[in-house]
C-alpha cells in the first residue's frame, strides 16, 4: 500500500545520506580528542559528541527512508526515533551520574 505523497527523489538521497553519515563520523573523530582533553569532564564531552553524531545519523536514515513511499518506511522512521530517544536518554543518565559523582568528591 503506497502513501499518497511522492517520496524524495532517490538521486537526492544518494547525495545527502552519505554526507550526513560523514558529518556524524567527523563529529566523533573531532570530538574524541576534545573530550580526552577535557580532564574530568571527559564523559560529558564525549556524550555530547556522540549525541550530536546520533542526530546526524538519524537525519541520514530519515533522508534515505524519505525515498520510500509505503507504510514500511513509516514504521522504520518510528523505530529509528525510538532508538534515538533511548540513546539520548542513556547519555543524559550517564552525564547526570558523572555530575553526581563529581559532587560527592567535593
């Protein structure tokens, strides 16, 4: 069963999806040394870089799925957003745990 609206042209997705994945990799590659240089806030900096990279990976997946015009694509989008939310929640939880650990040592 097809959706009424036409999808994104596949040619556009072929260009934009690798760009967003490349941006995610670049963020991680540049974020890792910056996080390691942050001292005791390494975890928070690394979590921020990974969180931003996850957003770019989500964008790449959504652009790729936008070329499809069926309900399977809608289900895939819902699954990607659910996984993204779980990852972001875990990152926030880890950063809060690190902050609370810093407060105990003061």
